[in-house]
C-alpha cells in the first residue's frame, strides 16, 4: 500500500464520522446564509432556536461562531465603504493589483492603470473581491481561494522540520524553504503507530499536488499533534 493510499484510507474513515454530524453543518450553512442576507444576530438566533423542523438545540459554540462571523462581516463592510469613499474622492487612473490568497501560497498580478469606473466594473464582475488603497495610493483587489496555488501544486512538500514540527515546504525539505508550520508532532507516538514506510516518506517529504492530498496528510498527522500544554514551562521550585 502506497503512502497516499494509506492516508486516504484514514481520511475516508474520518469523513464518514464527519457525516454523522451533518445536522450541525446544515445549521451553520443556513446561519451563514442569514448572515450574508443582512439579518441581525438576534433574528438569526430566534429563527434557529425556535425552528420546528430541528430536533437539537443550537450549541453555544455555534452561537459564538455566528457572532464572530457577523462581526467579521460588519468589519469587511466598513472597510469596503471606506475604500469606496477614498476611491470616489480620488482623481485620474490608479495602478491596480490583484492579490490571490490560497490555502497554500499567494499570487499577485498587475492589472494595469484604471479609473474609478473601471475598478468598479471589475468588482461588479467579481463580487467577492475586496478592495483597498495602499500608502502609495495604489489599488489592491484581494480574493481568497480554497485551493493550492499553481506554484504549490508544482513543488509543495509536507515534512518535519528540525524542531519536530509538521511543516509545508516549497521544494524538497532539505532546501528549508518553509511556507507554513502547522504543529509540533509527538514523534514517539507517531513512530510506534504508523507504518515505517509512512514515517520514512514523511521524513523525506510527502509531495502535495491537490487539496485531497493536503487534507489527507493534515488529517492523519493531526492525531499526533503534541498537546500545547506540554510545552508550557513549569515554575522552578
């Protein structure tokens, strides 16, 4: 069995467990739709808590999540209003950039020089883009994509760094070009539980080419994340 066959087998088992919690996911999805529709948090809570079709009460964690999401949306709306006011007050054409943030990697593209009408036309065509003006007066249009960047798909590896952290590298791990550090691993527990081929491949670097592989690797090795409490220094006696 190859490394990815093993990791995908583990990932599929977990995905089946996640499906058992589909009712909570459905509630979150419905709640997010309500948030985007502009309703107040109070209205959302009343609707969700008194819904006759739902058998289980809304968890406090979900309510907290909804409140945080509403606050984030309000902040994004405020920032967009500020951007539009600044853009309306400006004159002439501005240099425009597009910044795309992926799960792994960031890409920037120079769109050219546009006036306010041209910028609004771009944003109307791409309603999820967020705009801002930098210190130079240049416009940055930003979007988030739930995927690996093209560059990551070509040369991303997951391995262990010198400190025992699960780490995403650009290129082979020995080149030490760190893209992202996830968490510290309990190497002893991992080595006693996983097949030797998986451990060897992790040390050499597991090649990541798509989101399925990315999620499989993170899901499998998250079981061996060292408890952060173990890293807290004990007071000297």
